[in-house]
């Protein structure tokens, strides 16, 4: 049963979930890997795992218990370290290149978002100006204004704000002598 366990761990390492779909604007970040880059990434992923450590513990223990040539073990381990270091550097270089492409893409996205934010702020300022103009038309300039229906003012001044005022204030404000119904 113990022999099936390392093969299960190896199968889990090799069984990779499919990557989620990539947005077209970010596709240049995730360029296809060459076979060498893929091999370097897989070897680096395995070398940085517990199965790798356990494999070496078992390997060194068996080697020492069998009293095999320690110089040969040193040579093998040194060669392994040289190759692993090379694979780790290749994987890190590819990741650094990917990070640089991601930074460039995100810088463009942030610039586009900043422009959109500035446009939205300009629209909001315009809306605030329109709202202030509408409020100025609706509300009287002073509470003791001579614009009551019985005062002699021009019909144009009374006709424009009155419907807006009634519509905006509704039943909250009592109606004056101009009448109770529409």
C-alpha cells in the first residue's frame, strides 16, 4: 500500500485544473509557455513540495543504511542541485516577465479608469449645476417675497414656477388663496 501512495501524490501533482478563461485584454499577460518553460515550472513545483523532501529523506536514509559510496551520493546530489537551481532560475525569469506584462497592462487599465472617473466627475458637476438652477426656479428667493397670487406681478413669473412648486412640494406645504384643487 505504501508503494501506491507516492504514485498517488505524483498523479495529484500532474493533474492540473484547467485555468479559468482569460479576458482578451489580459491575454498578453498569460502567453503560452514553451515546452522548456513548462518543464521548468513543473520541476520547480515538484522541487518545492513535501513529496520532494520526503523522497530525498527516504533516498538518503536507504543510501546510508546500505553503506553505499558516500562520494557518489555527494556527486549525484551536487548535480541535482545544479540542475534544480537552473530550473528555479528559469521559472523565476518567466514569472518576472509575466509580472512585468501584468504591470504594464494594469497601468493602462488604471489610466483608462482615471479618465472615466474624471468624466463621471464632470458629469456630476454638470448635474449639480442643473439641480441648483432647478432649485433656484422652484424655491422663492426670500420668504417674504411679493409673489403671492393677489399681488400685482407679471403673469409670466407666476405661471412658470407655480406648477413646478406644486409638483415638487406636493401636499407637504399648505396651499394659499390660489385654490384647493387642480
